[in-house]
C-alpha cells in the first residue's frame, strides 16, 4: 500500500502571552492528512524544535545535523509499524536551561552563601512554569483547534533530548491529564543536583493513569561521562518501584556502543565529525538514529 510522505506545513512564530514573547513553532502532518475526512491523529510535542525536522537543513545542532523526525515518522507509518501522527516542534529559547530543567532544587540562604559557584536562578521555577503553561494553555489548545487532533492524554506525548528529556518527564509527571506519554533521550538527570530523581520521583505518582515513559542513553559523552546512563538507569528503576511495567508503560534502552567509522559513513555523517562521534553519543546524530524507538513505543500500531 502506497502512503504519501508527511510534510512540515507550518514554520512560524506564535505570540505567547504566558512567555511574553514569540516562539517558533513547526508542525508536521502525516501523509494522509490532506485527503480529507474526519480522521483524527495523535500528537507528539517535541522540544528543541530548531533541530528536529529535515526542513531546518543539514547544518544545525553544532554540525551534527537535524533529526529527520518527519522522515522517520513517515517511513515507519508507511511500513505500517506506527500510527500516523502530527508532530509539533517548539524551538528552545535563550532560557533553555531554566525552561527545561523541571522543578528546581530549593536552597536556604545559608546553603547559597556557602557555595563558591552560585546555581542558575536558585529555587526559581517561573520560567519552567511559564513554558509548561505555554504548552498546556496556549499551544495545545491552538493545535487542537486548528488541526484534526485526537486531544486525549493517551494520544498526546512529549519528546526531548538532554535537557529536553528531563523536561518531557517532568511535564508528563505533573500533567498526566494532558500528556499520556513522554520520551527522554540522553536525559540530563544530573541537573539541579539530581533533584528530579531524588525528590520529585520520591513521591508516589498521583495521577489516575501512569504516562508511558521511554528512557534511553548511550554510554559516553563529550564531557568524558556516560551520557547519563547511570542516572537514567536509576530513573527507570525508581519508576519500576512505583509500579511502571517494562515494555508496557516503560521502555529503557541503552545504546552500548558508538558506531564504527563504516557505520558513520553509511549513516551519512560527515568525515569531520567521525572522531567526535566515536567519543560521544550525546548529539543530534545519535538521537536521529535512535528516535524510531520512542516513536514505536509511544505510537506503535499495537497501541
């Protein structure tokens, strides 16, 4: 069965009262969307939208290239492996860390006074909460009005990498009545002194339906670390202890080895990036290669 490739139909700034600024939003619709009819589609909201679609070109992401998320979604749907979905990609801002970090760790004045290096906006959640309200109160309602979406939580998910990964989990954790799935790729669970893992996930989940959660990492990154492998494993284990079930509403994947140079060449990575790619899996190139896993877990045809 032939299925038309989906396409990015909107790349424009959206005025936001909550953010008191404009934010670039890009929208992909699947191949069958323009054929008319009353069919409604699940929706995936992706952070760092400036990197995720093929339309942004090959030179984004510090030279690693775009994720080709539109191409992967189209290919998997054409093979009958996943549902056709709408993807809404939201660009980050210069306040990316503060918007994406999730709930911030509170500090006492004495603790702050004893620090040689002050944390960013200690205990100040305003920019994260504003981004949360932008997604829930402004962007999602607009997308649901202007596109044939299935707005129910079980058909709405979030996806992000690094800081966008922890943001996706935090948003789904606190707003299960809006987001029924979240994917974290190479999630930055070390931020805020591991506050999300140590404190947020310490409490039992209060929603009636647990969101489906996808977690992954590589085993090395540009800082000499493990691409968040150990902390991602700890997050997965904590979720299991809270009742999440592997392959049902939780999937945890570890990409054990970086590609060989032959694999990098076959994947289309420019030779100038091979040395970096052999030492770090924390980049858009590897996220592009891994992103079909969360797509299939969250929107596979079996669902």
